C-alpha cells in the first residue's frame, strides 16, 4: 500500500495534504512579504527574518539573533528588544518549532530531500547525534562572544537564502544544493533534525507551548506507520500514540514541529490539532 493511500481514499487528495498545502502557502507568504518591496516596490515588510519592520510599525526580531547580538557585546536598540519580545511571546504560546515547519524556507528543501529518499527507497545513512544541534547552538553563542560578531549569521542558510533572493545573488543555490545533498545522500532529515541550531533554539523556546497535536483516537491506530514515515521528528509520536512513558495523548516533545503531516496521512484520523490542556482520548 502506498503512503497515505487510505487517507486519500477517505479524505481525497486535498484532504490528505491539507496541512502540507497550508504550510507551503504560509512559507510562500512570508517570502512574498519580504520580497514585495525590493521586487515590486510594495514595502510590506522591510528587512528579513533576522530583523524586520512590518508595515513600518511593528518591529520583529529573531530572538536567536538577539541573543547572538548580546553575546557579541552589543546592546540592541529598544525596537529590537520589543521585536524580540513579540516573537518570543508568539512562539512561547504557539510552539517554537512552528517556525521550522511554517516559516523557515529551508524546510522546503529538507522536505523535498525526504520525499526523494522515500520515492527512491533510500534507507539508512550516517545520521549525527540529535544533541549535535544543541552543541552547535551553544557554540554559535560562544563564537559570537569570542569574536564580537554574529558568526552564525555568516553561514545561516535562512539568512543566505533570503539575502540572495532579495539581492539576486547566487549564494543561495550553493546552500540549497548542499543541504539537499546532505539530507538526500547522507542523513535523512539530518539538517533540521540533528544540526540546525535555530531548530534547537525554537524547540527550547516552545517547550510549554499551547498548540499541540493529539493522538486522541489512538485506539483506532492500525500500525500502518504512515505517520512515522512522514514525520520530520518521528521519535515524538510514540509516547502519545503508544503510551510509551506517558498517558497523555498529546505530543509534548519540544522537537515536534506541528507540521500536521501525521494529521494529513492518517486514514483512521487518529491525530488532530488541539491545545495542551486537552486530555481527551478514546483509550
């Protein structure tokens, strides 16, 4: 049986890809907000995902960049502090790694690599330890403190891709190909799931977030494994689905990206989006 066949039969193709489509719309919308100015002269958002002003009124600052700035010994402007506070509050409530699935442009690349691996039946690989991203996160802040500069931003794929799109540079193509090749040939979900310090930071930020995925109808699970196959962080599913170490049907792991793919592909409709206080379960 092909992936999500039962879900497609029951919900239709659109129903079995609803959250994936919404995520792509969200990611494209974010890019359009930043590109509409330099490309078309319509300045909806000035700057990039690191630091921006929306409609010339609302400041938004990536809190990870803000921390790097502090570590480098600089005191950011008050607008940057306000912008970082707004972003922290949003992701603290909604879920830190929502950024990874719904905003980050690199997610499109890694999802494509994962899809290609499945289509070609590529198994295995040399996947680094999942804690590597936390070491890189700490190392980036230490590097900023030692060098007095935002070292990570020099190699940050998100920053490079946005800068290249805005200014028409070719650097993004190299980064895109490198990340795709790494995830496709060497380590499945290697970049986002094991190396990216931004993912590590946002995971820590949204540890107690309200928005959650719940395996509320886990009694209906037929062990088809489709959810594990499509999930970018499959280790987060088992505790909620199989009561492995917890009774709650909620996926509480900070590494969950709230991408909704488990909701999409499940023909038994085991999963649903809800809030962290919803403990309803059929088992």
